[in-house]
C-alpha cells in the first residue's frame, strides 16, 4: 500500500510516496513559492534523477495537482495511476487538547482542526488547505492527520500549566503543547529499538536541534515534558526564534522602540535566536560553526548560548525523570554537527557521566551510539524520519 505523505507550509509543500509494507521510499519532492511568482516543483524518484520544473501554482490545489502528475508521469513516475495511492497522511501542526493521537480525517475532524487555528495561525490554515486540495483531487482516497502536538499530550498538568490565572486555561486553553512530536516519538522509539531495550523501561531525552529546536523528556514510553510551549517560540534559542525570555521584555522593547506587540513578536520569531545574537551574521548554524574557530566573537557567543541552553534543558529533564538512560540528538544540527554535540556533551554533561567517543561522533547519516562503552549515560545520534512515522500512522489507521 502506497502512502502519500503531505507536509504543507504557507507557500510550500513537501511530499513523499512510501510503500507502507516495505517502508521503502518511492519518490519525494518539494513545491516551492506557491502563490508567488517563480513557483516550481522539485521531484526525485527513488534511484532516479532530480527534476526541477518551473510551474505556475496559484494555490495548494495546483501544487498537489503537479505532485500527482509527477508521480504518475509515464517516463519518471513511480505509479501508473492514482488508484495505486492507498491513503494520504497529512502532517498537522496543532491539535490542541482535542487530539491525543493521529486520526482519520473526517468533516468533524476538519472542523476541530479549524477551531485550533488561533493556536497556530501560520501553520494550521496551510495544513487545512492541503487537506482540502487532496479532497478535491482524490475524493475517494482516505486521509489521516498526524499532529505535531499529539505525542506531548501525555504530559502531566504540573508540566503543561503556566503560572497565570487558571481561568485563562479554562477559557482559552493556554498551556504548554509542544511541537516536533512526530520526530520526538520516532527518535525515542528508534533509540530503544537500536539498543535492544524495552521502550517502556527507558528514560530518554530527545534533542531535536535544527533551525527550529526542542527537547523532550520521554519516560516509560510517554512524553512527560517538552521545551516548546503554547507556540514554537518558547524553549531553546533557535535559528531566528528567541526561545525563553522574561515576558516583560516585550513591553520594554515596545515602549523603547515605539513598536506594537505584533511588531515585537515578529522580532522574537524572525529576527532573534542565533541570527540576532550573531548580529545578523546568519541563522544557519553551519555558517556560525565555520566562523567559530576563526574567533568571530558574535558567532562564538551565539553558539555558546545555544549549547548552554540545550544543556540546561537536558539537566532539567534529567531532574524531571529522576535520571536519564539515553540522550538522543536528531534533526539538521543534531544529526550533522559533531561540533555542536561536542560543545554540549564535553562542556556540560560530565555530571551525567557522559563520555564522547570522538571517532563515532564524526560519523553522519546513521543510527549510532557516540558515547564510549564506559559512559554512564548513553548518547546517540538518530536521524529523524517524520515522513516514515507519518506513513506508519496513516497505514495503521486506514488499512482495510
């Protein structure tokens, strides 16, 4: 059974076609600049050559139409007809408290997702557009929604409530939700599998480090805390997001700079993080890593701040779980930057008995233990595979 995995952004659409039985990738691609001049589709069949095609896309329906045309193309397509696509799995950012797991998409589910739009105004509407486009073009194909927030719904109240009047939780459901849940779920389970350990017996900290970054505490197979909050702005310093700050800073900047709350929030989301700390040198951690050994002061400070915050969350979650068995690094920076892992582990995690294997830490692209055999805490790199996790969930929910 072929599963089409769709990940819609406001002006982009990522896709993969995965055989659910073999879990092999058949094709993948990206539609860019949807609704903007210069839109195009990038398509790569497994074992084939990447194709880039300029294509006018007024909306996401146009984008999905191009995706389906690419998948069924006589020369480079990987299926003969749309009938060979058994189901569509959609990555959905925010399910609020309504969804504690993945679900088959129905009209009632769509309505419930719409009711969460004010919790994720940039993401949920785009996700819904993708669902609507698939309904139009593939009306008889079942669809499933896999929520970024669902994995974190096992957090206890002591972890997700904020220290604000309880009425705001009751009225508006203001609380910690967490994101990157599909990745945290996949990586924590995969770590247990690689180690040959029972998932329900482990205390695992997952560090999903990329332009967007979050840390989660997974104890006995359930998430008990995570660093992102009601929105993805809370938590770690990220590429362009500030992460944790004193809330009074918003008012202070607004008064000093004569800016509105919306303008200050835009700064915290788009002009802060390592971009702001590096004095606009870059939001790309690779650029900062290159500048670090050259003694670029702003790059050094930005990377040191980032590593320090990650280490603080690891320490907090080791306390929350009263110990930790495994620390996992994943996502773009976590998987590919041996430098960042070294900064975190060697400078801050000695109290956990962490000892890095320098040779193993240099490897990339594979599930690997990067701590030494005598390290008291196991440290691993687990490449995340959110698309495969979405395909697995979609297959589980829609297979006949």
